[in-house]
């Protein structure tokens, strides 16, 4: 590792960038703990808004919904909020596994050198070899952490999904396979986060929770291509067949706008909520739908992606609304 930025020679072609960062001798040993912590933060930074924050919200909201989703008949606000740091930790360590496994691949370095050059590998903070060794080190540690916190089965399932997505090329196989793996991944995040928030060994999920998790999986399966809209240049460089690249940008936008609008109505209906509970999902879903159709620049798509995360977090709140309204 090195604090120094890459030289001009290192900033050549993407293939040269990968080769340079694959050589463990091309960087001196690290000296700063702060530098390492920043490297870990940069590794997971992009997924904080899309996974860590929304899935933490899912876990806390679900635990607070009590008998609507869990076996806890009388959830206590302060008890559950005290577990908030544990839920954040559980989500973050699982994101770290995925991000290290994903970003160490040659195709990912090529893509990130275009779409996210600030990430540790394309920016030269660590090498491919160092990323692989770090992954080897954290896997058993994170497994033990989840044995203590709860959600161990979900973590193991996500390790398998991560292997399928990255090493077996599931993300590059087709956009359907890519979204399907992501859908199961989100279901695992949601389930595990809820178990940690409820209190490991104290309460568990009920039947309605698994129905809701399946619905969350359907939402992700049909709308997660939103994250691909601003990454088209990098995805094309690595040969990844995402929906906007396979079906075209305009059709891809409609494949987001229509399902988002439908889910904004279907989810409140699923929980049999009163009319006012439809307002926030429909408004946020409408913002996502209108923005994705009318604002088509890369910068605009990045902002719309943030609105998508806000929208799905709003949907995660619905079981709690159900608990308080009956």
C-alpha cells in the first residue's frame, strides 16, 4: 500500500492499471492506521447509501413492528434502538465481503477506473493481491461476528451469492441472473438485519415476514437496474450486459418507471393500509419515475438512484405503520 498517488505511467490503459496493481512489490508497506481505515471506508462507500443505511432501516423498522413481522408481541423502542450499532455493523461487514470479492476482479478494476476511480484499487491504495489477502483474512472473522450477533445463516447464504455473482460471473451472465442474485441478496440482508435488531436468540421472524421478504425480492428484481443507468460507460468497457446496454437506454428507463409506480401502490395494498399511507410511497415513486424518464444525464441518474434508495426505505416503513394503525 502507498499514500502516494499513481504515477503517470500507472495511469495508462485499464489493462496496465490492473497489472500494476497486481504486483505486491510495487507498493511499500503501510504505516498509517488511519490510512487503512479510510481504505476500508472507500471500499464500502458506494454501498452505504444503497445497502447499509436502507437495510439497517429495514431491520430496525421490522423489529419495531413487533407481531406484524416477528414473534415479539411487545417491542420496546429503547431496547431495539440500543441494537442499532449492531445492526449497522452486521450490514457493513457483509457489504465488506461483497465489495472486496467484487472489486479485486480484473473486470471490476477496469470498470471502476472509469465509473469510480476513487475506489482503493483503481486509485492505487491497495493491489489486487492485497485485496485478495484481506478478503481471506476477514471472511472467518466476519463469520464469527455473525455467529455472535445473529444472522449467521444469512451471511453464509450471501457468501454463496457473492461467489456466484463475482467468481462464477453471474453479474455478467445476463441482466436477469444479475438482478435475481441481487434480489436474493437483499432478502438476506433484510432478514439478517431484522434478526439482529430483534435480539439474537430472543425472537425470530414470523410467516408474514417471509412473505414480505419475498415482496422485497420482487421489488429488487424488477427495479434494481436503476443502479446501472449511471454506470453504462464502465459496464460497456468490461463487457457487462446490463439492461440499458442490452435493451437500450430508453427502454431501460421504462423498465424502472413502470415497476416503481406499481410497487408504490402494491406494497401499501399488501399491508391493507389506510389511504394516507399510500401518499409517501406514491410521491417518492413518482419522483423516481419522472426523473428517470425526463432527466437522462449521468449526474441526474446518480441523483435518481439516491431517490430510489429513499423510496425503498419508505416501503420498508410500511409494516411499522401497520403495527401502529392495526
